[in-house]
C-alpha cells in the first residue's frame, strides 16, 4: 500500500480516536449515544471543512470542472452544491445594535495580511471571513493579525496569547489585542 493509499485510513483512525476520546469504552449505553452525538458533530465539521476547502480552491483559480472531478461529481453538481455564498458570512440584519462591524474587501491571499495590519492599527479585528473578504469589528484597541496553515490544533496558539478568529481551511486566522489605543484614521 502506498502512502497516498494509506492516508484515508490514517484520517479515519484519527477521526475515530477524536470521537472516542474520554469515553470509558466499557459498552455503556450512554457511550453509544455519545459516539452517535460526536460522530454527528464530526460529520458537520467535515462538511464545513469541505466547503472551506472548495472556496479556497475556487479563490486559487480552480474551475468547477476540476473540483467536480476531485469530488466525484459533475461540474454542475459541484457548482450547485458549493457555489452559493456562505450564509454564515452574511452581514448582520439591518437595525442590529451590536458592535460596529463591516466587510473588509475585496482582498486576496496576497494582500489580506497587509490590509489586516492597517485595519488592526485602527482598532478593527477579524471576526469572520468570506470569499475575498473579512468581517471585522471595531474595538478601542489595536490588534495583530496572523494567518497560519492549519497543521495543528487551533487552540495550541492560545498559550502565545493568540485568539482564533476564523477557521477557514486550510488557514487559521489569529488575532491578538496589543493593548494599545487604536490609531485615528
């Protein structure tokens, strides 16, 4: 078996281990229900990761035909399934009296960090992301932004003072409050 053929099995084992983590494994009926609940959560997370991966591939210039081939479906089926904008990235409803938020964009992987650096100095921090844009929220302090490849648990960055702002596979967007007052525009 080649290493490429071995990866799906390793992935299945890793997902299974995450689902079973902390359970007694003595066959208790509650364990069965916990496994069902955790498996459903894993499926939902996998769907989210797939949507993010497709969005990232589209942003990188891959066609619906190529993506359909990777997914084992037609171009049309891939576009119908993944082509709609993510409703979670929609702006808040009119009349929402929450904190001041806006979209920063259009931006690309090439210029987003420079744009986020400027926005961070002005007190804006990332709270969400969509295709070629970031949802930012105004605060009274400056923010650092960092983009890293998702190669380890997102929570592992917290020991260095980073907060996970957005999980946008294959990226993790991190923010950190500098404590300095926001600059005036």
